[in-house]
């Protein structure tokens, strides 16, 4: 079975308060995205990497690859209006009839090998695999009246890579409303497929603020630790 | 108005995979709890600190204070069967008729001054203040059928310090079912009080796994950063 990863890096980085979109910021000596691509390349032998970037970021990315002598093979594909359009563009490059595809946030550079291969292997067995971790904080929801508690019993935070058999994604992304979903699991579910949960990792941070970049750097320096 | 902080450190540290409960583990050169106590001591002039520890941890804590020459004044109070009992024991040491009380997790050593004083000031105005941060991940809930998405729109992760006027806490902790609540906001709400949300901080980690300790250490080393 062929394996693909569609790495989506469409963000413009507003929340970082920086001019450079967060996927290009340096983490432990090289841009965030290089960590992300390499993690998948090392986790799964023979995997094909598809990187989706806003069209106007592609020349900058190519320059970065030159400057950093980044040689991990990957196909660069222009993104679309929404995350959904970007994923769809990435998927359109997959010609294989049968394949397993991981869709992954470009700004999660610390996805570890065990988690990535665990997700692929669950998806090959069940059709889908979505990594989750338990929450450590209580939840509240703002409402017209102020706020109210949300029962967090059994509630998990959803991460990526979300892995699927390609035909599930093809069916899901053929829906007219595909662009309304920011989470592939929800889109696949709307298309009638069952979602199977895999074990996520607390290391698998999504880099959205300057703190997150510091946290990621610390985790890289500390190396691998046993995860709960 | 008198200010108090009840720091609850009842955990036995199972999730850390360590023999030493996590509140005693070393973070940037000294036990986690010393950071926590110091944060409140520095944030609010004249604050009284009440530390609630399991009875059998108190001698160990006192030894640590000697060894680390930790001189931040605090009252040490034995905990109870549940978190609720521990908080209630802590509150029972407050004699003042009027006071503002912060209830805080001992394993959140990075509560920053601005957040602590912001919570006290909102509580002095409104009666309560509960710090929250927006979620960065999607949510799913496990159910009999597998799992289903939880709408995270308007959903916030709840942190501590949760600050209240003492009479709210006295009324709430007089309820027969006080020990069934792990979150003081929910208990106060059950007792009929309105909860007001304050701005939490992404730095304000709850240390529950070995990764969290590394993350906290990194944040301390990186010093203060602008928080989103």
C-alpha cells in the first residue's frame, strides 16, 4: 500500500505577531516545516510527501530549502482559499487507486515516529485514525449569560496526522460543503465514515504562539521521553 | 481587603511515573511548589499563603524548605480525603470576615503576576474570577458508538487561580456535596453564584507529565514573553 502525507501549511501567522508565517520560523536551527516533513520521511519508509503552501510562499520556501540544504524529497503544491481547498489540492496529486494518506498540520513539527506509524497502521486496518490526547484542564463555554461548565468526561483534544484510506478522503472531499470543515475527521464523518481514535502525544504541539515555539524547542532539546 | 491564596498540593504524582509527588520535583533548581508559592507572594503585597499538603508529606516539605532555605512565609495545613476536603481545610484557617481568596493548583508554578493580580481585581469587583484560555485543538468525546465531535466554538480551558470573595466560598463549601466538585467555579455555581471569566495564560501549565516539567523549565529559561 502506498503511503502519503499531505502537510498543510497555509497559515499566515497572525497570532505569532511576526512577519514571517509560523511554519517558516526557526526551531532548533531550521524552519518548523523542515522538522515536520522530516518526521514523516523518517517515520514511514517510502512515504511520498505533499506540501501545500500558499502560492506566494512557494518561492520563499524554495529559497529556504536551498539555504538550509534541505533534501528531503517532497512535492510542493499551491494552497487554496480555505484549509479545505488546500487539502483538496494536495489530494489531487495522488494518482494511486489505493493508498493511505495522513493529513497533517505543517505547524506540528514534533509528531513522533511511533505516533505516525501507529496512525497509519490503525488506518490500514480500520480506514481511519485520528490521534487524540486527554485534556488536563476543565472546560467552560461562553454563552449569552456569561459561561457554563462543559463536561470534559471522555473529551479528548484532537491532533493530526489524521490518516485515512484515500477513497474515504475522495468521497469526503467530493461533498459540496467540504470547505466548511476545518477538521478532516468531521468531514469524513459527515460523508458517512466512522472515525477511529488513535493515541496522540503531548509532544505533538501545534505552534500558534511564541510560547509554543519555545516549548517545541525545549522538547527537541530534551529528546525523547516516555510519554504518559 | 485581605488577600489569601490556598495552594492545593494533594496529588500523589502517579501520572509522572516518579516516586516523588510532582509538586516536589525540581524545576529550574527548586521544587515546583516553591515556584508556586513565590509567584503569589510576589504578585500581591501582603498576601497570606496557605499550603495544603497530605499530612504525611508535611515533614518532607519542611525538610525541603530547610534544605533550599525557602523563606517565603506560608501556613502548612494537612489535606483531606478529596481535593474538596483539602480546600475546605485550607479555607478553615481564614478568620477574616471579608477577604479575597485565590484557590490554586500547587502544580501550576508559572502563574504570572499580571494574571494573579488581574484575577484578584476582577473578583474584588464581581465576586469571582476564573482564568481561561482558548483551545487550540478540536475536541471529540468518546461514546458507546466510538466518538463524536464536540463543538469547541466558545469553549475555553479553565485554569487556576480561581478567585472568590470568602463568603462565596464559605457558602459553597457548606454544601453537603462539596466533595463531589473538582473545580471551585462549578461548586460556586451550584451554590448559586455567578462565575466571571478572566484572562488566563498559556504559560500557566499544569504539571502532570514529565513533558510538562520540561516545558515549564523552558518557559522559565526563556523568561517573560508577550502572551497572545
